[in-house]
């Protein structure tokens, strides 16, 4: 989804967000660097098996797995570490 799918009020402008939330993803990862409540609402309603996001005080109720980032380093530069740890998780489609 993109910014145009969210009205200035923060509500969905069509079917894109409800359809995205209903999709049974193995994992949904929030890489937003700042808190944005429409994304939080999407995560709270997501049918994903595992929700992953940045560790913050309010994140514990939204996510199944939290990652810690250093505030002075941009998140995009820390994705290699995030990918490493997420790569250790086996999904239901993989043979163990």
C-alpha cells in the first residue's frame, strides 16, 4: 500500500488496506523509522502469523518480535543485521 491509500484523517480510502490486513502473510515487518498510527492500526488488525518491528515503549502490544536499533544510525543501514536474524526463522513452507 502507499500514502494515497490513507486519507488525511488516517482512514483507508478504499479496499487496499483492509485487503492487505486480511492477507495471511507468514511475516509482516514494519521498517518505518517514525511512529505512524495508521500503520500501527494495520499491524494490530493484520492476519500475519508474525509481526516484526522496531522496539519502542508502545511496540510490545503490536509485535511478536522486536528488533533494537541504534538511533544515530539510519534504519536502512541496519537492515543487514535485521535480515540476518529474520533469516534464522523458519516459515511453515520450509523444510527443517
